């Protein structure tokens, strides 16, 4: 059991890192499908173990948060019915289903090991720092990793700069906790120093401004609520100074700071970078060991601690003042600098900054245009939105350039465009529920700054009996509870708290087991806040590698419950627990099956395409129809089915299938484009093709490919003669009949296959009715039957 407790967090962190490496941005269907299925099944298994073996608390802590996340996933699945891109909505629902499973697993871990908050922090550290080590290794040894990158900005192994920066930022609060905590072996605590240096180096080399902002806010929160400020400040300053030294050297090397450098120069500079990194790790480890030794052998006096704490608080308070003074002395002045930064960030016509180190000081961004497009998409249906994942398709009619973007780079604009007001309200409820759960889990059993004005413990008989009191009594007691909470805003109490916090800055206090657990939970909250700030300005919520780490931390905090409630447990009846476990298993299996279907459809369509290339039309047709049955909301299987029917000679059937795709997704320019190009290139119907391509251009007016195809169809439209042709002498009587017959045959030859088939169908219906009713003379019946057989044969050849 002891070995499992030690290896469990390491295995969990390695699993999260593996998911991040395989899934990357979650845009590749195959990798996203298998990682989502794995997360769903493993998460459900952990939740089932918790249901069967973990004692049930007096309240089901975290249940409301989990239920609201499930409601968000369910609403995303329901949006398939009205989505402009139902296939993308299905993919979003699958991703959220795996998120729900991981949240359930995190709550289950909190039930199984409520005293093991450090296990969750260890998993976060292992997952984040494993990615950082791989990224720095690829930067240091580009030849060993077969790197073909031409950009100096670090983005691998995740494939996205800002996601890598966020991964490093998520590790910073955990590194501060590891290096500043008072419990644990000295060597383990000293590891916080070099690990923080690795995280900061990776963050800076990613040039991610959003990740730097998120890290700063997360660190400020950590220092505000965790009473290990002096220790944490030593860890942070040591890592920051080492990072500045290595970064200053790296930015002076063109092979590391500039794009498109020769591979030989990058290899030489990378080897030097590796030596710098090793030296940094050794120095920081020595600093950590030295600080730990000094703090144990020669602890600071309370007066020195208090003075140091006051100085640290003053320095932190002076940082924004120094920034304001610097802006005031700049060329634009303070108002001009703030206005310029605001306009550069939110402007809809701003250009993206360069990928060099100067990006860290730039304020320009394309988010203004993305958010504006999201607002325009949302305005079309404010209640329901365009459907989960529909922003990528719906924005095409509003974009100002030809750049394809899948996400609005912000959770709020993305959710508003996709899920409407309903989705935003569910998301707001989820945020509020988690904040309430986090406050409940991190609240001191007694009074404290994070606990509020009047903390309660389970020793309080009123608090202990509250969960079992009838609902009517709790409702009657609610006004008194509100009054007690508002007393915390009394100015005398606030002043007393401020003086107490100022006086206790840097003071040493005994830390018991409950306080240690509380600090671990507060650090997990800082991790979640870091992720939340970054997701507000980027699309990392849809990035599985970063989102799963944040969900692990959020789920553990929400499912932990009050610190004083660790021993107050009771076991639910085994029948109820077994029924809940069975229901969880069934839901997980159904969700995994649903996640698998789009990939099955894609595999069937790819196999059909391969068989079609081998001229095995019958087998290709069976697989194409099977792909449509597996994924009935995606147009891609329909496109493959139409291609098979076309090659089999059934062109009218192919047109009907493409028209079905248009009816299924009339707001998707791709369905109109497929129909238009088929009518132009295969059926030689420029008029119908031009109408379809013009509809596609209205939905995506900035697409250069669509505009070229529409112009090509326009050029092939039939033209009226500009001048009347001169009259010619009337031909002889015999020649007149021949000319008339030739004209008829020319007109018949000029008719399109669709027009000929329509006339044949009309004649077949009319002739069959006349022959059945007997209203045709015997002399004409034989001719009608002969013509009827010819029309039927023609329709069979045309596939109609």
C-alpha cells in the first residue's frame, strides 16, 4: 500500500503527460478519439472504485460542480440538432464527456485519499515538467530529435506555443509549494528550486504573453493566501535570477533567438544551451540545499522575519507603482500608453506581432477580430448559439482575411458563439459552484483570512447538525446566516484583520496536519486560477493536455470537502453504492462508444476511397454507405458516397447525395462547394454549378479558392449573341427537312443529362398510365412501348 501511495501520483502525472503528447491540440480525429476513450474509461474506473470503497461523506462534496460540467457536456451534445456544423458539435461533446470523466475521477481520488493533496500536486508537477524537459531537450539537441522547425519560438512537443507556455505556468505554484513547505525531507524540498527554473525557462522561451500574465496572477494569489511568503519569495527570486541569466545569454545568440537559422548553428547553440541549463540546475539545487540547511540550523528571529516580511510586502506593492511611473515618463504618457495598449489588443484590424523575443513586450493581437466575429455569430442566435464547435464554420462569412481559425481564443466569446446564453449561464453556474466548493475546502476550521469573518468547525453543534436539519428549518435560518456573513464587512473587523496580517508577515507558526493539507489545497486552487486566466484569452480549454491537468486540480479541491470533516464519514448502503457504480459503468461505456463512432466512419470512408482507386466499386459502395450510417451528421462520408456513385456511372444519384449534404448543412460553404464543383466538372452544368458556388461564396466571401471556382463557373455560362446573324436564303424543300432534322438532333445533343432524364421520367409516367388504361390505339401502342423501353434503359445508365 505504501508503494502504491508513492507510485500512484507519479503514474497519474505520467498518464497526463502522455495524453498531452498524443492528443496535442485535439484537432486530429484519430489521436483525439483514442485519448478521449482512454480518459473516459480510466476516469470512470477510478470513480467506480471510489463509489465502492471510499466512505461517503455527510455531503456529496463536488456533486454540484460535477453535475454542472455534465450539463455543459449534455447541452453541447443537444446542440447537434441545430448546429451549423453537427460533426464539430459531436466532437466537442465527446471532448467534454472525457472532461466529465476526469473530473469524476479527481473527486473520487479526493474521497479515497482526502489527506493526500500532495499526491495531486505531485501529478501536476510530473505532467507539466515532463513536457518542459522534452521541449528544452528538443531545443538543445535539434539533430537528435530530427527537428525541422524554422522558428526560434518554442512550441514542441505540444505543437502550440501558448499551450506549452501555459503548461510551464501551471507548474510554477506547485514548485513554489514544494520549495517553501516546512514538512518533508530537505532534499525533496530543495528540488523546488531547480524545477521552478526549468518551468520559468520554458515559459520564457515560448514567448507566450498570456501564459506570463496567467502565471503572474496565479503567483500573486499564492502569495496572498499561503502563509509561506518568505520561503516562497526565496524560491521565486532564486529561480527568476537564474532564468534571467540564461535568457540573457540565449537571446544574444542568433541561432536561438532568430528564425530560419542554419541547422549547424542551431546544433552548436543548442549544445551550449544544454550546458547552461545543467549549470543552472546544479546551482539552484545547491541554493535550495543551502537555504534549507540555514533555515534549520540558524532560524531567523521573529523580529527579522517580521521586518523581512514587511520589506517583501512593500517591494511587491511598489512594483505597480514603478510601472505606472515608467509609463508616465514614456513618450505617450500614462493615458496614451494605456490607450495604445488597449487599442492594439482589441483592435479588429491589428496584426499579429512577430515570433521573436520582442513579442514579449508587444501588445498587438488578433483577438480583437476573433472576438468581434464571435459576437457577430452570437448575434444570429443569442439563446442557442451556432452549436458546439460551430464558431469555425459560422465565422467564415464575417472574417476579414483568408486565415482559417477554429477557436475564438477566449472561453467566453467561444462559448457565447457556440452555445448561446444557455451555455454561458451553465458555465457561470459551474464557475460559481466550484468557487463555493474551493472556499469550503480551503477554509480554516477556525478563523482566518481565507475562511471569512466567522469560521465554523464540525465541533460546533449548529454546524454539525446543519446537514441533517429539515429543509424548512434551514430556509428559516438563512436570513440570520446572511446577516452573520455581512458582519465580516464591518470596518473595525477589516482594520483588525489588516493589522493582524501586517504584524504576522514572516512570522513562524506551528503547522499541524490540517494546515499542511490546507496549503496543498490552496496551491491546487492557484493552479486552477492560472489555467482559468489563460483560458479567458486563449483556447486552452479545448486543449486536452492543459485542460485535464486543471480539471484534476479543480476536481480534487471540489471533492475534498471541509478540512474539519475528514473524520466525519459514513458508509452508504452497499446496494446504493453498487447501483451507482453500475450506472457509472454503463454511462462510461455508452460515452466511449459514442466517442468512437466518428473515427469508425472516417476509417470506413478512407477504406472506401482506397477500394475505389482499385476499381472495386461494389466494395467501395458498401463501405461508403456504412460510413454514412456510423456518422450521420458529417458531410464527409456523403462526399465519399457520391464519389463512388459517380464512378459507377450513377451521376444523378451522386447529385442527389450531394444535395442531401447541402440540406443537412446549409450554412456550411463546403457542402455547396462540393455540389458546385461536381455539377461543373462532372455534369457540365455551369448554370447550376454557378448557383451553388455563388451560395458558397456568400457563406465564405474571403476564400480565394471559392472565388476562383465561382469565376470559372461564370466564364462557362451560356452567352447570348451580341448581334443578330444575317438571314440566309431559304433552302430547298428536301434540304429543309434535313436541316430541320439536324437542328433537332443538335438540340437533343446539347441537352444536359439532367434535362434528358427529366423528360424521360415524364414520358415514362405518362406512357405507363396510358398503356394501363388502354387509351392508346393498337397501331401506336407498339411504338410507345419501344420508346418506353429506350427511356427506361437511358434512366438506368444515368443512375436515375
